């Protein structure tokens, strides 16, 4: 049973400047909820009770968001806003949330390595903090179940357009049925003509604790950073690894266009704002 999750959230968010000059990109809202809260709730929905966030300079707002704010709670209590008070208190009760600092930004592999002491000898989920997943069945839960079946690492996969594979880590794998693949190789950002498939790693992982040993053995790669994909390739030499092609949608909040698209989709699905927002968008369409 996996009970811990790791969420890296240490990057500068330079693609969102100047909005991220004084606030983390992970705190940018999707309608009325910070991106990072959506990620935490995804892990909690799957049964995770312990979450470690990897943060860096300028990320204090994330810590404060998941902590109690007694002054705000007292103000809401005094104003009789009981439902809003309940929601604010719920945020700090989602899970046992801890924080560790990545002192230098040396790549995703290095960020994950910061979790080694906290995770210990347990398997864990890894969720990238700038990516949301919507699936008919909890993707994290599916990864956890597959880990329980095979006792080996499992990663989420999505099909991408062949022309876009050079933006992702891509697998070569053997189909095992039910959208499951035995991974035979991993290629980081291949040219379309050299890609072994169009199945890209999709920001969600269930790892055995041995992954930390392989990260420690991984030399710096592109840009002098420790790449998680390189560590996973080392791991493949000794251990099996599986990939699950999931049925759902991945939302990359790391770029402006997808951030806007995500807000539109989540806005349309919002129980209070959805109908009026839909009418507003219909009114705009003649001029688009």
C-alpha cells in the first residue's frame, strides 16, 4: 500500500513572468483553486495521507496556503461565512504535508532525490506540481494498484501527436493488454523520426524506493542537470518497469496557452459559474 507522495514544486516559472516574480507558478489559480491544491487533492483522493513538497526560493506562499490562518478563520467566523470557513479549514486537513528545500535547481532527478530521507524504504507516488490530470478512474489509484500487483515502478503514459514527441520522454514498450506496457527503453525528447513510439510519460509515477539509488548514480545530462528519465533508464537495466496508457486528460499548467485552456474547461465545469460563463463565451463567438 502506497501512503506517501512527492510533489516537486521548486522551479522558477519563468514562462509566466512577470506573474511569477513574487508568487509560485503552482499557486496560479485554476478558476478559484491554486494549481498545487488540485494536485494535492488528486493524491489524497487516491488514498495518500503523507505528502512531501520539494520547494525552492520564493515558494513560501505554498507553505502558507496549506497551513492554518487563524486570523482569516476568525474573520470568516465573525461574518457568519460558515461554508467558506469550512472550506478554508479543509485545506489544512487534506493530508500530513511536509516541505523540504531544493537548494539548487539541478533538474527533476535532483529534486526527487531531496525526498530520499522522508520516503525511506517505502514506495511512493510522484506527481509533478504543474500538471493536472482528469481521468474517469483516479489515475493515481490505478498506478498504486498496478504497483501492488507487480511490486515494480509504474508510470502514466499518454498518446501525443508524433510531431510533438520531442517535448517529452517517450517509451519503447511491449503491450501487455488493458493499456499496460512493459517498458523496454526510454528516450528523452527524441526527434520525431527517431522516436520509438508516441507514448509519452505523463507526469505521474509510482516508484519503488530503489529509484533513489539510480538517481544517485546518474551523471548530469542536458544543461548539467540530473534527469529523472536518465535514472529510469539505468533502473531498466536491473528491474522491470511498466507504463499505463490512461483514459483521461492531462493539463500542462507550465505554459500560458494551456493554462488559459485549462481555466476555460474548469470554468465551464464549475457548478456555480459554469452556466453563466458558458453564456458569456457563446456571446463572444461571433467576434472570434
